[in-house]
C-alpha cells in the first residue's frame, strides 16, 4: 500500500520560502505530482517529476514557474517542493500524488499560508 505523507507546510510572509516534503512510502514510482487547492478554487497541478532513463523531467504550472522547484531523493523515497518568493495567492492545501503501476495515491495534504 502506497501512502504518501506530506510535511513542511506552515505560515510564512510574502517573499519567504518553504520546502514541502512527500515521503512516498515506496521506492518505485513513475510520477510524483504536487497539487494545491485553495478554498473556492479548483484543484491545480503545481508541478510534477517524471522518472526517466536520463534522470527524468520536471514540469511546472505557469503560476509557479521560476519560483518553485521539484526534486527527488531516491534513497529516501522522498520528493521535495521548494517554494521561493511566495505570494499570498500561493495559500492553499498542497497535496502529493504518487503514480505507481497505473494507480494514483493521494496524501492527506499540508496547509501553506502566505501572509501579505
């Protein structure tokens, strides 16, 4: 059973940084995604990291490109989301999703609040 566990959320002032972690509880996964959802908004795919022979690839939503960085530590089965230059509009619950063998596994989420 794959159970992603997010951590690292909290309250930060605008312009600050946070690093979210996703402990994937599995050493084999093809894709890990970070989503976020703010109250009243649709869920948004923020970033993903895809396994590949040449080290894989990363993708970002336009709203976070240049500010957020997704990375993975295979030895720890952990994926990180480094969030810099945070804005109040980044406030949301952030979810980690692990894709393995065609199934998607969601974490419970971690709250990120950015004050102006």
